[in-house]
C-alpha cells in the first residue's frame, strides 16, 4: 500500500543529533537509496550531517520555518512528505502542530510508526521493521507501508556461525555512549584472544578508544559492522534499528537499551529475533551469559533464522 508515493517527489523531515543518534537519518537515507531512481528527494534536517549526501535544508518547529518549507515544496510541485521526527525531543503539542500544518496544506503524509495518542490523521504509517515484530494494527486505522526493505539494503556479506567467539563488533550509534564504551572496554580486557571491532561516529569516543592502546582493539570510523559480517561472531548494539540488521543475517547480538522508553519498546522481543535485550545496568550480566553459554548464542542464531523474514 502507498507505494505509488515512492515513485514521485518526496520531502523528508528527520531528526539527527547526539541525543537520539543516527538511526532516524540512516533509516531515511536507506529508504531513499532504494527508491532514488524513482524519487526526487528534499531532505529537511535539524542538524547538518556528513553522512547525508543528498541536498538538505535546516528545519525547526517555528511557524515561519514551516511556511518556508511549504513554499519551497509548492514551488517544486512536491506533494508528499515523510516524517521521521523523534517523539522524545518534542512535546505532543509540538508534533501535532508540525504534522497538522502540512496536512492542512493537503500534502500526502507518511509517518514513521513511533506515535501514540497523537491526534493526527496521516495518509500512511511507515513501519520499517519485520512485519511480525509489532502487532499494533488496532492502534492505526491508516494504510501502512511495511517491511524491512524500507530501512536497509540486503547485506551482501554472509554471517557464518562458529561455536567459539573470535570477533565481537560494537556499534552503538551516534548518541553519546562514552559511559557504556568504558564499561565494555574494561570488560573485554580479560578476553585477550577475542578481537574487538568498534564502529563509532563520535569524535570524543574515537579519541578515547585511541588512548586505550589495546592490541586486540580495532576502530572503524563511519563504517558499518555489516561490511565485516562474514568474520564476526557477536554484535553489541543499542536498542535501535541496528539489531534488525544483525537479525537479517542471523548474527546473534546483545541490544543495550539506552533508556527506559527503548527498553519498554523492545522487552517483548527478547530472544525472538536473534537479539538479547538488556538495560544498561544489566549489560555485563547479559554479556557474561551470551559469551559463556554457547547454547544461548546458538538459540539466538536459530531464532533469527526462523523468525526474521527479509
């Protein structure tokens, strides 16, 4: 449903900053990369990003700025908008004001499925994750654009299950994760025979990791774990979209939720799709489990293989 929109011009309003990470903007970039031959894209972001190669404009919540966006889109005959705005950065009133402004201007609207109790009527709900993951069809009466093909490419590298853990990837996204990184660094000091691959975006974190001078530690800046999927045995991620990338290739992972909201969103998915869900305070206990107990890791692998449809 709604795929006709993906053959036309589309505006994307998306948040990206160090409070919420890069999951939103990566999801949108992957979305348009898949359809770029059919789409003309207008990106509106709250902060410029080096990972965004498409032309982009700054947007904010002010009425004057929304009017400017409307004028630009009308000038370019663009009638479709995808909203991927984080609901933790904005009040319900602010979100409703943004959404309803464009709806009143008769735009066809698509909204990422992260909303509850927002009194707004969208044309389509955008659900970029496994179809079986969330059964909340009763919440939304709108039509849906659903499926993992809308948030990442199929990963070309193939994961190979091995009984012994030799390489662990850590990719926590674009939020400030120095506290967790320090805990993980300290934890893996006892595993001299395991190679640790850190995939990081934040300069402060890169500088810290460089200062550690650990022989079995390798740092990848602005890269993705999936490029090395064939030689990895475990992924440590945050509780965002990365865990689904890992599931799509059946790579077992530990998803450390960065706050209570993320944990509540994910807790019912524990083990089912190949990832172990953890609160920050329980991360070390869960790591001990997944590394020491090969049966747990094997079950995660089998669950991802069985339940993740991509």
